[in-house]
C-alpha cells in the first residue's frame, strides 16, 4: 500500500471539513459494522456455552459477517468516491493512495482488508470443521484469520474517526472525538475477549491474571487515550467496554435456549452470558489523571512508569475484593450474572467454579508476580502505548 505524495495544507483541510458539517455516513457505517461484529462475537461465545457447535448460519455468525460486509461496503464507497468524484479533489490530498490510482482514508483501507479476511475465513472455517471436527482448537487457522479480520475492521473504524478528528474544525472535533472513543471501547472489548482464558474470575487472586491484564490493557487504553481530544478519554473508553459487556450480559439470558451437543451436565434453559467485565474504569481514571499532569512535562519513560504502576495499583485495589464478591452467592443473579455455568461444565466442577485457582503459586511467587513482574509488564505496556499513541496524534489521512 503506497501513501499519497502530497501533504495537505491546513487551508485545504479546513475547506474539506467545511463540506462535512455532519458526520459522513461511511464513518457511521464502519462503526456500526464494528459494533455488529463485536455483538456477534459475544453472542457466538454465548451460543457455544449454551447450545454448542451449530450450523454456520446462526444469528450470531450472521451478525459478525453482516458487520464486516457493511464496514467493507462503506469503506469501499468512500474509496471510490474519493478516487472518481471531482468534488473530492481536496479530500484526496489527505488520503492514502493504493496501486498508484485509488485514493481513500487509511481507516477505509484497513476496514476493506479486514472484510476480505473475514469473508475468506468463512468457507475455510466450514471446511476445517468438516475435516477435523468440532472446535479442535480455538485459535485454528481459520479462526485466527477471522479474528484478525474482525479486529482490523474495528481498528479501521477507529482510524477513520481519528483522521476526521485530527483534521476537523472546532465545531466537529467533539463529535468525531466521541465516535473515536466509542470505537476505542470496541477495541477494548476485543482485547478482553482475547484474554478471556487468563482473565477468568477464578484467577483474579493469582499473579497470572494481573500479568496478562497489565500486558494487554495499559497499551490499548493509553494509545487510544493519548490521541483523543476528550477530557477523560481512557475513562470513556473503559466505560464503553463495560457498557457493551454488561448490556450483553443482561440481554442474552432473556432468550430461552437449550444444549444440543453432548455431553450435557448442566440444566441450561437460557442463553449463558460471558463473565462480568473487569473494573477497568477505575485504573482508566487513574491513567487520565496522570496523563493530564505528566504528558509533555516528563520523559515518556517516567510517564510510563507512573501510568503502569498506577494502573496495576488501582486494578488490584478494586479487582481483588470484587473477585471475592463475584465468587460469592451475592453475585449469582441477573445483575452480575456470575451464575453463568455453561452446559458442559461437569458436576464436580460446579463448586470449583466458585473457587479461586491457585495455579501452583505459593505466597512468595504470588508476591513476586504482583510486586515485580506485573509492574514491569505494566510499565512496558504503558510505554508501548505512549509510543503508539504519539503516532496516532499525527494521523491525518
């Protein structure tokens, strides 16, 4: 993929944005497509927990692929319009060129690639299951291609909003900034899904949980927040993640369903949701406070040390006691949906599900992980997020 040879001047950018008094529909299309994908993914996981492996044409799968197609069509439309419409010559100068002819926003190209990856994975995944059985591996080759495609669509939607935010006028900046933060929240949901295996509530008193969370979330929160124009960007992004996850946890159990694939150990009668979201809003708020005070006044490594340490401290302070609550009977209700036992959970594991897994840790290894390893991981993740976020502040195309 090549880049445009001309650098747009502020005057050109201002004229281009004057024609965009309202949010362009292709941005709404890409963001709505990313939303449909993430809802479909959560729905599909619930489908597997409740019903088991089913036909390819489940509503959850259709929601995922519909979102990918919608984002790809919206992005393809803006590429064609930017390339061929005479009225878009000014916008073309702030676009990315592909094959020395086609022009379009960087985010549109990422969305298009993600859509093609998703569509490519569909027949490959069906063939894989027919050849090797039911979900032999979670990250099988077709699933990996699908995951990359879905994340690319969400990231492309983020870049579309980012480019418009960074070259917008005062009148439209707040609007694009809000859409950008919302797209960031969708990406955080994807990160949470990828880390599900190590972010289980039964591991919340083990160092592996804090190592994984500190490796994944400071990076994405800080990177997206650094390029945001909102006053509380990381907090807003974490709130979007929490809202999507909680709403799905409340809505899915409203629908009756029953298992169709043996072995069946639990009497499941309604859709089983995923776990309650992590309390990322609290460490995200700490990130916002420190970034506002430190960015531009201290070396990035000093900022990263402060952000990583604050993230871990805030996370432990709220998640450790909240884990005790989630494992208690008080959370076994519709509000916190901690009674989400999937149908294939053996009876002997039913009570174990409400206990913490030691993972072979002693008190010494737990303290070493929490006081030495996890802080170093959090600082490295924060430093990488600062670097990526610094690049994102310069995205105009």
